[in-house]
C-alpha cells in the first residue's frame, strides 16, 4: 500500500491502471511490433504489480517499476519469438535436407520408368544422341566426334529426339490436353 495508507488495493490499482495503461501499451507495442503481444505483456505486468503491491510506497514508485517490467517482458517476448523462429527454421531446413518425400520418390521413379520406356521406342539415331547428351553429359562437339557427324547435325538430332520423346511421353501418359 502507498505511504499515506489511504484507500484500498482496488483504488490504488485503478489509479495506477488509469494513469499508465495507454503509455505501457504503446511501449510494449513499439518493442514487440504486435498489438496482441503488447496486450499480453501489459496484462502480465499488471498481474506482477498486484502480486507485489505491498512493496510500493507511492503510486510513482509503482508506475516506474511497472514501466521497467513492461520493457523487460516485451524484450523477453522478442527473445522468445526469436528462439521459436530459429527452431522453426532449423526444423524446415532439416526436413528439406532429409530429401524428397516418399510420394516424390514414387513419382520420380515412375517418371524415370516412363522416360526409359519412351526412350527405348525412339529410333536408334535419336536414342543415341539423347543418351550421350543427357546421360553421358557430352557436349554437341564431343557427340559429333563420337558419331562421326557434324556438330550442327548433332543439334538437329538432339532437338528432334527431344520432340519425339516428348510426343511418346504424352501418348504414353494418356494426356488428354492434346485431344
């Protein structure tokens, strides 16, 4: 209770609340950058003030104590949110680092099987250039030397092979968008 001993806890708290709420909320809002967090911080600080009400000799002592508590609680809220954010980021990095999901693996495997099947249906001259280009990772000039054809001819064959492969893939998948 305040030094003058007059009034009840309710009267003293009401006076403190009326004098400080807007200012405390603004301080907390500025620190946390969140209206909801500011309300929580101020509310929790008022609860601490009521719990320690007997230590305040004057209303001003309670007010300045409360400002420090709000500031500290808001800063603690920021730290806690920062730690939570780091945990979320670490979780998502670890999840991504674990690799593709089983569904992604299945789709990739099925797609690879479809590509291999379609590749097997290509004429040899197209199949050979695609295998050397995509699987052998050879450039056009190297493919030309291997096959004994010009670099320009290799480019044409690769283009036509990709077109033919694409067509076979659409036919094999039952793609209705081309109908």
